[in-house]
C-alpha cells in the first residue's frame, strides 16, 4: 500500500453496509447452515422478552434487544425478524454497529438478503474519520449504496455542529461517488456558501477520482485553479494528473507516476509542461515575469522532468537513478510552491527515497546513475554523473561543465593485514571526464588513482595510543588536448606522492551518579589528541585540472584537539520485570587548532590556524542546539559563527533560531516562534534577515485555530518579490479551501 506525503483520498461520505445478523433469545437459538452468503448467516437474539408469531413467521423481541453476528451488533427497544424473508424491523433507540462504524435512528427496515431498506431520521457515524451523515429518510438501495432526503454531513459531534453541509437529495455509493443537489455550507447556524450541484468521491480505499483542488491568486499568475486527478492503475502503480490553469500564464499540465516492484525496487517520475503566455523582454512591463539574479527568460516552452529510481540487482548490487532537467533557471523560482512545486517534490523525494534534489537556486542540476556493492570491509561504486548547465543549454553558449562518464571507485576500510600488527586502507578510482566544449586548460580525459595507506597502532604505557601512518599515491592521466605551461602536449602523465601522519591520543572517563528522574548516571569522555600530517611540495603545474585531486597542496601541520562526550543512562523496569537501560548522547564538544610548520619556516606572521569548535547539545526532547565557530587568535575576532537551536515544551510552544555568520561573505538570521495561546489557538511569527545588507528576506506571521472537526489558518507573508495574505479552512473529513 502506498503512503504519500499529501492525502490522496479525502473521505466525504462512507455509509455503513449491513453484513451479518445473528439472532437468538435467552436459552433459545435458531441456527441455519454454515454461512456461505448473507442468507446463510446464523443469528442470535438476546432480549428480556422473545416470542414467535407462527401466523406471520416472525420473531418478536422487546426490551434491551441485542442481536449479534460476526462483527455486527444491533441494539433496539423492539425488533421483528422474519427467518423466511430475512426482513428485519427495529425501532426505539436503534443502533447498528458494523465493524468500527455505526448507524443510529428511530426506525430501521432492512432486508438482509437484498441489502435494501430504509432508515428513519438516522445518523451514520464513520469512526475512522470521525464523520457523520444525517438524513430524515435514508434509503439503502444496495449493498454499498444509499440515498437520503434532507441530508447533511459533518465531522463535528453534537446537536449543533460547528459546520455542516446540507443537501436536498444525496446519493452515495461507497468506493464510488456521491451526488448532492442544492448544497449549503453552514457555519454553526449561519449559511456560508451555496452550490446547486456537488459531486464528491466516497472512497475508503485507493481509487481513481478527482482530488481537492487548489485555488490561489497572485500578481505573477493571476487567478489560478489547480485540479488533480488520481488514477489507481494497479496494486503497485498509480499516477496523478494535474491541470493548473493560470489566467495570466496559461495552463500547466503535470503528471506523477509512482511504482513499487518489490521491497527494494521502486521509483517515481514527475513531469510538468507549460506554454507560457509571458516572457521577459527586459522592459518594465514584464518585470513581474522575471527574477533578480537570473538571466533574461525569453522562452515560452517550459518544463521540468525529475525522477528517482531504486533497483535491486543480482549478486547484492543496487542501482540508483536521479534525473533533474528543467527548461530555464526561473522555473523553480516561479513554481516553488503548489502540488507539483519544488518544495513538494523535494519533501517527497527525501521522505520516500532518502535523497534530495539540488536547491531551487542552482542553475547546474545533477543527474546520476549509481551502481553499488558492499562487503563487510570493501565497497564498489560505479557512477555516471551529468551536470545539466541550464543557462549554457538555454542560451546556446559554450558548456565546459565537467561530467563524469563513468567513474569507478573501489575502497577498503581500515583493516588488519593477516595476523601482523600492520593495518591498511585503500582508496582507488578510475574516472573518465568529459566536457561538451573544451578550452586550452579545461579539457576531457581519463584519470586513475591508487592510494593505499598503512597504519601501526601502538600502545605507549597504559593510557596513550600512538598510530603512525604512511600513504602512497600513484596517479595517471590521459588527455588528447592538453598542453601544459611548458608547451608539453604528451597524452600520458603521472604523479607519485606520499604522505606521513601520526596520532597520539588517550581517553579519560569519569562516571557521575545523578540520581535524577531524567537520568541515573552520566558518563563524561575526555579525548585529547595530537595529530601530525606531512605532504611534500611537488610541482604539479604540468597536470590537467579536473578537481581537487589534481593539485594536492603541500602540508606540514600539527593539530591539537580536545573532544568531550557526555552520555546519560536511564533505566526502567518492563511489565515483565526486566530492567532495560537507555542511553542518550546529551552533549558533544570538540575544540581544535592547527600549527603550520611551513609558514613558520617561511617567517609568515600567522602560522596558527583559527581555533574551531563544533558542539551539539540535546539533554532532553525539549532542547536542541548545534553550533560551529572559528575564532582568529590574531584578530581576536570570529571568522565564522553558525548556531541553530530549538526550544519547545509540552504546551506546543516552540522557538527556532538560526544565525549564520561569515566574516567575508554573509551574515543572516532566521527565527520562528510558535506560541500556544490556548489549547486551540496557536500564533507564530518568523523572520529571515540579511544582516550584512540590513534587509529583510522574508517575514511571516500567522494564526491557527484548531477545533476537533475543523482548522482555520491565517497568515501574512512579506518577501522581496511578493506580499500575500492567505487563509485556509480545513473541514476535517472533507478537505480544505482558502484563498491567497
């Protein structure tokens, strides 16, 4: 069964079908043959008084009548049942319970064989969705079909619901559709909206049908109406089609196709297409159809294709395919929101596949095919990477984007060599690089890299751990078009390189007895570490440049670090008397700094690096903090500082703050606060601010009123490109509507 991020099947009317009735009396029972159909169901009736009318061939039961059979239970003050015709008549406080659903009424006539009958002044209750259907005269016209006169629907309990929809006539087929005429939406006792005709799906299972539409209005698109149609193709495949009408831009058509082949093989394909009425001609009249920071959009043919697929292959090989191709850079800005917008697509991919897509601001989109096989200590990865440069493709300019077609990696994790004291790890790769257009330095070619590294873990005394290491690297390039700065155009080039390292560390552990409700014990781990890293300086000017591996910088560093881990333990006794302990990482703090020996030899003024700190704090479910910073010991100034924290409580109050600072690049602040004013009313305010430019990126404020059967949301948004005020009403069990 599929589980999608947006509800696909708004349940409006679900009528309870009558299944089986078993009838008996105190000390008396009549049993038919083994139940094969409705006619053969055995029945039992219990009541204070039970008689049998031979002339009418009726069982008559009075006072506290209870009829049971299977998952069905009928309660009433008075019941007549014909064993011959299977007709049942009940009156007085009638309640029919079938599974989790029930019908209550004054009187009920039902033929158990034909599954037809009438319900006088009845109410049908669907427990799963807390949904009520009322009607003065309900006719059961089939096993799963009903008609009602002067009926109403609501998900609110009580005699005076907060909302309801009334209709003159209602016809309903469960797992089909419902039709109503002269419908009125009521807010308490006040009529709020009228429609002469209403059609709605009545599904408890996945089934083809129209979904709730989206209606908005904006300066860029004008009036907008987006209608989805869900198609149940098969048990393991389905699709949704979208028609998004925009008065000022045209109609955007979209489709989603989803499939599950087995537990490890699944995929989803999304495709949008739009023939846009508006383009950006660079004039003031078309400024609403462009975005700052992106090239001028002159195309009207617009589309977005994205896909993710997971494939289970023989011999333990898995395959993953990611596709992301968009017509122009403005598209994802333009359609960031909506049913098929960027945000909805990103969230779906993250939830269903554990992989995201590039940011909507990225003009180069990654497309990837990956084959992977892992063993206990080895891993094999084969990649084909294609980066789609939107602007180069759209403007038909030179495209020197580096592609990998293909790349193969084989790695071995750190492991012991036989029974010796020597350990090793291995990183190897073979890549074929391709550029659609090349220059004198940006060329295509192939590269092979072989990098084994050897370690000797040693213990110095009782407390110190010492681990020297030696890495050997051999790299080979093959290019047909590259000429280095010396005028050498050889196709084959090689590089030999080594690196030396060492680590000296220890771990100090202290246990604390807290004897607190939240934790009994606290373990503090203190890990001081000293590291040495040396990579010699060799001339690499004669090598082609594909990525950072082609120019490995000289390194001669000594790095110190101090790591603190705080771990709490809490024990509890299970109902069976077994003691179970749970552990929580409540804090992590790491300080580090490097000293560059080469800079000291060259008499540079600043051989010490910034002091960096990484910290995470989560002592309970209500507090979480992440922080990283870099501080210059020479300027006594932060070069970078990033902090994010979330504070919450059991009431529903929540404060989220993110501060990002880079001394040379940017400074921004994002903060959002949710305040539970009452158990039903929540207010929030958020602000994202560019502190370096002293301007607001976006501000939002909102109010949410949540009742048992409906929710009202009102929010205001103010950004650089747009101001909007929106409201959304969610009638639980019906769907939601609103305006922007």
